[in-house]
C-alpha cells in the first residue's frame, strides 16, 4: 500500500509538533523517520496510525483519505518501544489478541498464530508468558502480534531501544529481511542514524517538526543538503570549520587562521560564489594522518574504537575528529600532520545553513 502525507500539521495548543510535512511512501518500501527526540517523528507516525488526528493536511492510503478513519479500521500493525505485551497472557494469547478483536474464527486464529510464530522463530514459546522471555524474544512476540493481523502497513516506534547492542545488530537484519519477504510497506521511527542508514530504502530527516530531507541513505550521507543533516547523519559526526573560499592563481583555496586547502574546481567554484565566510564540512574518515599532510596539529584525545582510533586534533583554534590506524600508536600530546580528501568536502551557507553544493 502507498502512503502519502500532504501538508501534514499537528498542533498541541500553541505548540507545533509537525508543520506542513509532505512525502510519499511507495508500496513495499521501508522508510525511516529519523531525527532527535522531540522533533515530531513519533507524532507523524501516530497520525498515520490514527491515534492522533491531524490539525491540518491529509493522509492517504493509496487514493483514500483516512483522516477520519479510526485506528482499528486502517489495517496497520504497530510495534512499540515498550513492546506493550500483556503480562498475564501467554505468547499464544498475545499473538491471537488482535484476531479475537476482529472476531476471526478460532481455528483460523490457531493457524495464523502458529504460522506467524514459526516465521518469527518463537513457535516453541507459545505457552510461555512475557516474563519468562528474553528481551529479544519479547521483541519478536511484539513484531509477531503486529504481523498476525496481515496488515497493509507496518509501523515501528523505536522498537530496538530496549535491546543490547549485539541483539540490536542481529534484529535489524531480521526485521529488514522479514519486511522484504512479506512485501509490507514499513515506516520506522528512530533517533539512531545507524538503524536508519542500514535498514531504510529512504530516510525522512525531521527536525523541529519540519522535514529537512527525504532521500536514500547514500545521498543523505554523501550529499547532505543542510548543516543539520550533515552533522546528524554519520558517526563519528562531521567536522565543521569556518573558512573563506577564493580563487587564487587559477586554483580555489579554502582559508582560515590555521590553514589553506586547495579545493577541486567543481566544489570550489560553488563555494567561492558566496562572499565572506562559509562552513566547510569534512567527515573524520576523509582525514588521514600523513607525513606530507596539509594541516598540522596536536593530538588532544585518543579514543580506541577497535578497528580505528578516534583522535581529537587541535589545529589552530579548531578541533578535528580523525579516524586513525591503531598501529600508528598515536598518543595524546603527539604532533601530527593531516591530509584532507578535498574531493569529499562539503560547504554550507553560514546564515541559511543550506548546502552550497547540492540544491
């Protein structure tokens, strides 16, 4: 089923939760709503589910406007952060509960519950109660309860937040595979950009109730359209520096008090069109420790990450996050030279915070 949001707005008194949000979700697509806490992503999800009514705008399922359709008639399945399982019921009864509400015949209930439980890998747990299950098993029961209804749309509200890191990793893959196998349109709310990047076909980045961008994970990462997106998407986060970009002797230079970088023409020309200072962005993985590097600085902090070391390097008055090879044995206080892959730099307008490279 396709989902279309048209100028969707939700106000709580004088507080604006979501304002003029428009996007389309294709049939069988997996879309993530990504943003910090309080940005409006869960509010949008609850409007799609029918739990909140929009203040303005329209929600369409295919060609049908569903603003006034009650939640139970929208045929959506929802998985909550808390799982919301009934502790006094067995796994079977938790899974069967939505079918009982729909007055599905008992025999069909048994068949659908068993089929769904087997698909979720919990077929042997039907006689247990939620308190006898691990966190991962409870999460599968919650997902199974949403799927047993055979919904047209599957909604997730930060469903992995209560799992440990290792279980989150494996469950991400399981949810994505299951969604693709069943072909259900899915909307996934998260503040975790790793979850959004690894699971979604497209990501809607939301901040302060406004849609910042709606694009593929690759485009959001490589071609961020705003300063907020550049800083929010990516871990470790992007470095930002104030520079002036000018054409000097046939080359484009990005300068500040501590350094001058030669910028490729296709990026430099767009950045130089802006008078005064602009914001230069560069990701930690696009800076390397190199003897012939253009920048020189002192290491302030070294954070071992296993495969890489994250080092904080003071360059003039700025601090750059850099991913370095642990075999280099870099320590706090060391002087290092850094090479910047200038073919990967981003530029943003200081006032509007819009990208100067990507419209």
